[in-house]
C-alpha cells in the first residue's frame, strides 16, 4: 500500500532550494509513494518543472501571505496578517539591534511572521504518513499538518545564520527527523543545537544528471555568451551572502592587470541588484560583468562557460556547484566554511581565499593554466555524479 507524503515549500521562484526540490521530485519513486506538494504561494518559473506524478495541492490564500509586501496583504484584505507583518518587523529590528546582528532583522521577521501567522491559518484536513518541510521556517508543518512523522530540511550553514535560535529550537523540537544537505551543514547546525544530535541525518541534494544534461541542450543566444572571451558564470540570488560584490571587485583587479577579455555572467535576481549595478558602473564594467537576470534554465550558460565560480561568503551546499560538475565544468569556489564538502580541492576544482585578491588569483590561475584546467575537467568527466541513492536515506526515514 502506498504511503502518503506531503512536501511543503513557500513558492517555486528560481532558487537553489527550489532547484534541489525539482531534482528530488524527478527521482522520487511514485510506485511506492503518493506525493502531495503544498506550495504556499503558487508563483515562480519552476512551477512548470514539477513532475506530473506530483499532486499539487490548491493554493490556500491565508498560507500565501508570509512574504508578500504589507501593502499587498492590505489590498487582499488580509488585515490580520498585515498587522502581524508590521509587528514582526518592529520586534525583529529591536532583537537584531540588541544582539548586534547586521543581517538578522529580515530572518527574525520571517520567524516571527510564521510563528504568529500559523495561529491564523487552517489545519490541513488530510493526515499524512510523513510531512516534509523542505524550506525554513518550518512552523506550518510543525503546527498545521497532521502526520505520523515530520521531517525538516537544513539547506544552510547555521553557524552564519543570524536568527533567534531560542525561537527556532522550539520549532525544531517538533520534528522527528532533520535532514541536512551535507556533513558540514549538519556539524554547523549541531554546534548551534547540540541537543538535537539524535534527530539529524545527512541527505545530500539529489542530482538528476539526465534532466540537467537535457536542459543544457537549449541554445543560448550568441550575443549573451561570446566565444572569443574567457567566460565565467555564477548562479545565485543577488544578495550580500553570495559575494557578488567581491566578484565585481575581483574582475576590476583582473582588468587592471590587462586581462580585459574576461567576462563574468551572473544568473539570478534579488534585492542586492542596485548595489551591484552601482559598483559595476563605478568600475566601468558594464560590458564585462553582465547581469542576465532570472533564468528558469541556467544550464546552457553553465555548459558554455570556461569556468563556473561560486564567490559566496557562506553556503549550505550550493546546488549549482554540483550541477556544474555534472556538465563537466571546472569550478572555483571561495573558502566559505562548508567549501570542502562541495568540491575536492585540486581534483574537481579549486578553493580560493574568501577575498577579492583570492578570487582574482584563482580566476587568473584558470585563465593562464590550460593544462591544469584540462586535468580538472578530465577528473570531473571520469566521475559519476548521479546520487539518487541519497533518496534511500529519505526512504529509510519515511519507512
């Protein structure tokens, strides 16, 4: 008899978590499991990529407002939610200020909004064998879903995340199992929440090589990726965390050294776009540091690049780094705390110093040393990056 599984995510906008979810759903065993997908807000380019075997639950309006602007909540007559959003923002500012958190206000606001909003939203009628909360915060699955077993996912480095840990711990305790996407993610999480050690298991992001390679066959317009230059590609949300300001400064250093035929393409969107554009203009890099915006399918761009770069300040486990390996590309990543769990340094790519000079030096090494680049590509090409066996760990949890 098939087991009933529920998986929740806020929306299907373009992002690493959503991309990893699509890959997991592509590999799921639908002969053994009925999978319902609870998407709080039915928006995002990845909606069309959800496999047909997945049952997408109808949108519940009161679930959809957690990240909507307050003005939009008022326009939609979600007055209680708008009030909660305003109060949560005020409390979050006070908490982050008292704790000297530079980036924490936004995260704490998300925590508080979900906590208080969960009192307003309805319980789901159906009872599940297993309910999986795939994206933080996890209050809705914790409080509004009936399930014999509940699982929550860790996608980020908790040693770097500025949140209200006491509030977070209350929610984590309501889950039977917690899945971390890497050993480094697990260790960082447990350094913050050591009491949860017995609940944490590592389940790496599922990769689907056939799906990724098929998507990579799409043609990229020639005016976007040029063949007579050394092309770098990075994929990620435009945010401080992703280190794209460091990337711009590193490219400026390289151009100052005369390496003006290096072009850097960024696929992504986010709130840091204006700061990036100002920095690009300041350094006169409009023709060399190119923001391509949202792309449902980044794989053709990765396939065409000479080097995939992840310049992040911190990561859980960047999905696109694994996908770049599948597409046989050499990789440069910064030495963020979980970097060693992403690539084997000197075998699949290089880990450079997390700094502007470090990035510039790493890129230049790839630019000048074709022999090293060829060796790395050969090493990557000889490896099998299919890891659907990781799903066996999840099946063991939900059995």
